[in-house]
C-alpha cells in the first residue's frame, strides 16, 4: 500500500490536471509537512512581500504620478514622466556614460579575472597566500574602497601619479579630467574582480586533465588547448560572469557617487544612470519622475540580459551537451 501511495502522490503529473493541482498536499502527512514549511519560511516570505514586493508596486504606481518626496497631493499624470525622461538630454548623457562603462568594464573585468584565475591555477609554492591576496579586495566594503581609490587617483599626491613621475611620465588628472574620469572608474573596478576570479578558478579546476593531455598528444598547443578544451568547460561560468556583469554595469552607482561627490563631475563625464536617478529623487525631490527612471532602467537591463543569454546560451557547454 505504501508503494501505491508513493506512486500516486509523487508520480508523473496525471493528464488533464494542472501543476498547481498536482502539488497541492493531499495526505495528512503532506499537509503537516507543507504547514511546517510555510511556518519556517514565513519570515522570509513576509519580508519579501513587504520590503521587496511593496516598494516595487509603489514605484510602479508612482511612475505615473507627480509624487514629490516632500509630500503634497499626488496627481495622476499618465505617461508624462516617461515622455519627459526621453526628452531630457541629461538622461541620454547618463545612459551613454553607463553604456560606455558597461561595454568596456565587463569584458575587461572578465579578461583580468580569467587571467588571474589561470595564474592561480598553476602549482606553485604559496599558492593559497596568493589566492587570498587577490580575493581580499573584493570583500572590502565598496564605499571604503572608493574613498581609498579617490586618494590613490589624486592627481597631486596620488600613488599612481607618483609612480608615473618616477619614470618621467606626467600623470593625468584622473577624476578631475573628463577624458580620464571614466577610465579611472574602470581601473578601480578591476581592483575588485576577486570574487569573479574565484568563480572562474572553480571552473578551471573542473576541466578534465585527461582531455588536456589527450590534446597535447594530438599536437595541440597551449592556445589550442585553451580555446578548444578550457573555454568550453568554463563557458557556464563565463555566461554567469557576463550576465551578472551587465546587470551590475547598468546599476553602476556607488563608485561614481562616492568618488565624484554625486554630481557627475567633471563636466558630466561620471553622470551614470544610477546617479541621475538619485539626483532626481533626492536633489530635485521628483519621486514620480525618479520611479520612471528606475523602471526604464529595469526594462533596459531585462532586454540586455535576455539578449545576452540568447546569444551566449547557445554556445554554453554543460558537461555533455551544449545549449
């Protein structure tokens, strides 16, 4: 009887029934288990609904109103906030800066992290110490790191310019020069690739050594083995790094805000979309308009992420099959 009950309750979904009906607890034991599961997950569910779902719905509604952070009567304005957004030159400037930082920093960050992972995958003495050294910057709070790098990049007494002066090179103004402000932010981002390095290192350690040895016996060189054996096996990690990097790139905020004072200086070169949203909400108190900015950013991130997954997902190798 127990076998029959197990097949009945846990077997394939019967035809003509929905998945919801199939997973509804039927027996007394299943209902008890389901109840205890809800009991222990209730804090997380309630927190998700109140502190995530609530703000999402509120911001969606606010984006169609003239809500002001200082209060006042809210009026329904329809799509006016979105029309104003797409007609604002500052918005397009911030989006262009965001695209520039994302397009340059994401591939460059992946390349640097992969290079470090390849080096740390070698069998050398003190390897564990090197891994810790390269990983530590990624766990330093981003605000503290930004403050430190603001001093490192200082054109007068910064470490980088002082080192360049030793070789007779006049260092740039970095964060005070519109032509060097975005490269400075990209350089700062490369300092914290330790978490991605660890992910790629885990992928490298999963590459079958027998395939590499077989490729060597077949006459393959180092580049051929890396391209035809290593890259396919770490392609899931590369896909993850790309998708998360794109999402983080379009949400770029803290580094630019802390290192430039939150005004997009110099000359608007560091005015990214996140800073523009912050300015709209907390400098100009336009809560409805800033909500529209947030939702437009969300749509852009969703579209870019889906396109990246569609393009790269077909070439990802999952230990036996490519998808």
